[in-house]
C-alpha cells in the first residue's frame, strides 16, 4: 500500500521483503534518495538496518515506520540518524507529506546536545511528519511555571505556534521525584521537558493540540521514563568527574 501511494504521487519506488534484502539493494546508497523502513521485519529490525545504512552512507535520508513503537523508540531512531518516524496507522496524506518534507530538507545531521539533555532532542527532526523549534520561553509571573512557545511545521501546511505550559506544581513534583532541589541544566532542563511533552503529543495524536495549547499537568509514565533517562545520564557524568 505504501508503494502504491507513493507511486501514485509520482515517485519511483523499489521494495524489499526484509532487512538483508533491503541492504543488498541499497548497497552504498548511490542512486537512492530516501529509505523507508518498517521496524518489525524478518531477519533484522528496522533500527539495526538503519544503523547499517548510515555506516554505508552517512548522508542518507530515512524514515522509520512502526505500529508497535513508543516515543523512546522514536528517539532511538532519531539518534541513529532517521529524518522522521511515522506511527502506523497513518493516512496516505501523512505519508506523502512526510516523504516530501524529508526530500526537501537539506541534509543536516543532529548535532551534539548538552549532557543531561543528551537523549531527548526532537527539534532537529520530525515526529509523524511534524517538526518544531522553540520560538520563545518565559516564566509565568503569577505561578512561577514555564511557558515555551514552539513553531510547529507540517509539510507545506502553514506553521502554527503551540504554547506548552509546564505548571509550577509539576516542577515541584519533578524535584520530589528526583529527590533534589535542583535539576541538571536548570532552564534548559524545563525546556527539554516541554519538548518531550510536545513530541509525545504529536506522536500519539499526529496533530497539534486543540487551541494550540498543551498543558503539562502531571508526570505521565512517558515523562517519568524521560526523567529516569536524563537523571541517569547526569548521575553517570557527575560520578565520572
């Protein structure tokens, strides 16, 4: 169905039944503009095939597709070099938009990010065809919470601005969860948490939040996993010093 949808849009499409066959056809990457990988394939996973593809061709453009993944798998795919991560089921318009967006985007590999934030940076890539970047960050004078405004882009659709509000009492919950009065990176930490929440929303819903507002009102299981990974990285670095 993916082949038919893309062929109908005018793309020349070749398929493979599993990872090893795909890698054989890919060879050194010359002549291929984009690779779409399913995470669950016979022979090897999509992530394993992705890593081999980038060994052969570091400038390759790639989209990983899965119906079983979590936002953590999306992160792993992004860190390995993927340009986008699509969650099944998705509409053909979402597929075509994601493909077009990746093909149009200049080749730009993810730069290193600060320790403690290292594992959670979505703004240089896309989730379900959406990309976003920070427009501004401010403090809510009345409550002490953090407000991050992100510009969210989706293919050729007009960009929208989404406000992500991290309430002050949730910030206190984070400190209690980490058993510390401080967080690694200070304001950058809270911004990264807002990025994580927005990425999760786009991953789950494949559309911006209603009224262009997303409020972080509790510590969801996905945010707790994020906290665990960030705090673990920070602890390892601190012990190394």
